[in-house]
């Protein structure tokens, strides 16, 4: 499952007139995902997808060893170093590691060592996180089978979940990635009507890309702006930009991860 990839897929399908409905259901290896498209002048401007619940059990990653409800702060040795890891599955596996200084850390050295570690029979994505304070984290990603990437949608979700589980962040946090920033706010008490979960802690992550699509394709670094509103800005408003708005709802306080994640 790829959070960014499925949103790109939805835009392609609609913009190329392969589908006429602004709500799509897409079958993935992580289950059927529902996508909602915001369209203007026949073109998709934003896509929202429910990523489902993060899974924390060892066997759901999967990770070898005696099964447990979650893996938080467990020691793992790789290339002569010991790391404390937290694992989160977003339909694909993520190992999250907290570091004191990402700037001097060799992601390209340790990323593949952890990805292919014998503890992970299906290999794993690796998220290296530095906590700036209780409201900011820095994220660098080693993607399974791809290497170092500028950003990862499911990885950002996994890092935010792991940060909450480890008490690294409070109810507000910004996630800084090589490809841009994610702003996170507490959305408790602002769930949409008919929301099926009773758990009160629901967080919203919002980013607003500032560059046109041609700049994304050319690989230029994006500048992203966090949102404070509980709902996406309306089409045509001063806050709506040409590329799109993404929001993720995260289970901030719950170790059981009862809430769905929406990006």
C-alpha cells in the first residue's frame, strides 16, 4: 500500500476519463480503499483516502519472535549497532527508530541493513526520526525496495503513530521531511457526523503544496503549509492551492490504534 501512490492513481483515472465518479473504490493488497476526489473544471485538485487502522501486533507487521500486542522500544542489532525500534503496519511494514541527530546519521548505510534484517521475513520500510521538541519531529525514510526517498505517506503516518506511542510528541506536532513539511493538529471533538468510532482522540494532519505539478515532476523541493481548520478549505478559496490538500487523522493517545488514518 502506498498512500501517495493511490492518490496519484485516482487523479490519473479521473483526469483521463477512465472513471466519471468523484468517489472511487480501489482494491489493494491492504484491502479496498475509498477515495474522495475534489474536482474543479474537470480536473482533480485533491484526493482523500481512508488508510484504515494502523496495526501494531508483531505478527501483523510481520516480525519474527513471540507475538505481542505491540513492539515499542525493542532492541534490534544491525551492522554492529543497537537500535530501539517501534513497529507499525499501515498495510505495509514500518520500523520507526528515534535518533538524537539525523543530520549526521548514515541512512543509506543502516536503512538496507534493517530492511533486510532476519527479524522481518517480508523486509520492511525504515523511518528514522529525530524529535526536536514535543511538537516537532524530523523524518528520513528508507523505503523497502527503493532506498532513500524524499517523502512517504504511509511512513509519515507510521512515524506519527510511533511518536505518540513513545511519548515524543504532544497533541500538536509538525513533521519535517526532505520533500516538505506536515503540520499536525488535534481534531478531538471535531469528528464528522456519523463517525463510527467513540474514541475521543483524533488528530488531523494537513499539508498544502505550493508548487505547480510541473515542479513536482521535475523533482524540485516542495514548500508545504500546515492547516489549522478542521475541514479542507473549499474549492476556490484563498487557502486552496493548485496541487492539493492532504489530511491524515491519527490515533494520538491510543495504544490500540482504534482510529482510521485518512490522508
